[in-house]
C-alpha cells in the first residue's frame, strides 16, 4: 500500500481518487490535494470542473495536459490552511507543488483561494509566493539601546548622523 500522490498516508483510491471521480471534497485542502493528484494522473476534466465557473474562461486544457504529461511530479507540501473547513464558505491553502520539467526541478509556491458554491468547493485563483514576507521589528528610538549590541544609545552609535 503506497501513499497518495498528494502525500497523505492513505492510498490514492481512498484519498484523492473519489474526489476526482465526483465526490465533493470535504475541505478546501482536500480539493487542493485532489487537484495536485489530478495533475499527476492527467485528469484535465477534473481540473476544469473543480475551477469556479467564472474562472474557467482563463483555463487552457491543452496547456495543462502538456504540463501534466511532461512533468515528473515529486510531491505536494501544504504550508498553511486558513478557513476552508467543512463549515466555511471560503478558504486559503498555502502550498508548494514540486515537479521536474525538462530536467530541472521546479517548486511552484502558491497561496490558493477556494470558495464553496452550492455546497461544493471550487478553486478560484492563486497568487505566486516566492518566500515568506519579511517582518520588521519595532523601530529603534533615539534613546533606545543600539540594536548592534554596543551598549551605547542608538543616537550615539548606529543612529548617528553621517
């Protein structure tokens, strides 16, 4: 018994295959995992129908099919999930899909948006992510200790006018 393509411990037949075959995904994350597995197995029809109807005009099935068939799928990593539970109407899934294309490893990091339409989860769009946002600490005041560790006040050390 091997893991599902999406990385879950369940086999494909018990994990993503039922969703790809038409069973509604219980969560946004489950739909994300099934969409990844659909790329692995080349089920372009599922990729189309799992899109929100208003997003289908931008989808190019031939291009998706070529990407699916010409890639070696390495794995899916879910970094974070916000909302998207059984009682939610919207959800976000931060993920990385790893694959090899034309001999080069690629890591597609995306923050994917999902919404429930008539009780069924759909993928709406995604924003590429290259790294986690940089969070700066509080601003150092003139009379605060210098963050360089010198023991001097900031204004007498690194904050000195040049």
